[in-house]
C-alpha cells in the first residue's frame, strides 16, 4: 500500500513511519522540516512543504492509497493566543486537504486527533469516547471541528 504521512517527522509521525516501512508499505513523508534519518530513510520518499500549500499537497497525494494526518501548527497551551491562526492553519487547511483528496479520488484517511482536549475538563478519572464534548481551548475546538468535517466528507 502507498501511504502518505503528513507530519511524518514529528515524534508520533516518525514512529508511525518506521512501523509502516517495517510492515512493507511504501511511504511518502510530507513535512515542513527536512527528513530525519532513521534506519528506514532510504526506503522513504520525502516531500518538504507547508500544509497550506495546496499545490504541494496535491503533488504529495499523487498515487497514494491512504493518508495519515498528523499535522498541527498549535498546541493546547498556546492555541488561545491566536484562535484565528489556529482555525486557518489547522481547520481550513485540513478542509483543503479533504477537497484535494476528494478531487483525486482518495477516500481513506486516518486523523490523529486530540489526546483528550476535545472533552474539556472532567471530574472523572477515566474518559471514554461517549463522554460529553466540551473543549476549552482553540486546539480542542479545532480538533473536534476537524473530526466533524471528516464525518461530513465520509458521508
């Protein structure tokens, strides 16, 4: 399978890439940073670019079967400093990705979401996926909105 990992140089992304290559998949990494060298680096394809560059994203999607989306330009602790940038750089750019995937005919995407920020504060120690959604920072709000758009595009 030909896989595109958006944000493949990050901590989670680089570990995912290593596992995908070890499993025999053909992997293309798209990241704003130059490639990190791993034991699998010669088996990878790299494309450097920004997530907001739809032309570059479109090129990265060429001949791909599935997309792993791990890109985020913010973190929970700083996302409220510029909610407009958070929305533009993460939500709007993800919708651009989805439109491009739709146009090309790619229907499979795995989105790495929030690690819990979509739920907000809770008095419970353990939170399951049925817990109420009440994000309290822009990061969580945007992650939840992306999840909702993924559902919409899935329909």
